[in-house]
C-alpha cells in the first residue's frame, strides 16, 4: 500500500464522520478530541523512550566493556610466551651447529635422571642455553628420515607459569611439558617431524611426564 494514500488518524476520523452528516460544531469537538488523543499518544511514546534510554546506554556501555575484556583475554591467551620466542631464536641461531652429544651435556642429562634419546634418533647438537635468564640444556635431535626436534630441559620451578601449552611459531610447532622430576620441557619441532615420533622420543627420555 502506498503511504501517500494512508491518511493520518485525525483526517481519517473527520472524513468518516463528515460522510455521516455531522454538524460543524460536532465535527469541531471531534477534531479537538482526536488532537488530544494524538498528543497523549505522542507524549506517552516519548516517556517510554526516555524511561528506557538510560538502560539502553547502560547496556551499551556494559556490552562495550565486556567486549574489551574478552578481546584482552583472547589476545593474552594467544600471545606467545617470551621464553618460546627466545627458544625459537636460539634454535635458528644454532641450526648449523653440529657438535654431537657432548659429555658435559650427557652428564647433566644423567644427573637429572633423564634417559637418552632412542638410538635411532641421533643427537646432532647439545649446549647449555640461557633463555631470557632461564638456564636450560638444549638438544637437537634428528628424525630417522626427516624432520628435527629441539628439546630444552629446565630444572626447577616452571618459568612464567606456562602450564601445559602448545602452539606454532613461524615454521615450527612447540609444546611445553612437565615431568614429576621437577623438570620443564620445551619441545620445538619442524612440520615434517611426525607427531608420533616426537611423542615417542620425549616419553622415552622422560617416562614420568605429567599427563
């Protein structure tokens, strides 16, 4: 229906009663009455809008604050820990270092009751590393046919309260694990290193990993 053909309430009422041959005096009273009705309806609508306007503003402010808090939590949750960034940078820096499994690192592993990696997965590199002030022992272990994994062992309280977490940085995946021997393990491995191989190596070295 065309809106141009829809008459306002007052006009429609007057037209209807004119067709009923009402006197001019009665039409005037009717006109005033309809004006009064329209005025009251308009005032009531304005009062309702005003009544709920503060609630609308309060709801909008609350929704905005909640959205900000959720965004902050999401960003915090997905932000990569600094020690993981440091471990990745150390892995890249030592990518060409091939000193094998040095005796001092073997001794550290033995003293801390960590078992050797399975023989089919050779240790290509070993060194002591400082990751953002955290002393770790770093081993690079090769897969049988493809892939490499870098393992950082840290003795003592877990740094940054990382918990058991995982993620991906650049071209490597990473995991943080805990052992009942008070050892935190950071594992970084290339994408061509199969997940089951990573699990096999780390559980052979630390059978008491916290589930």
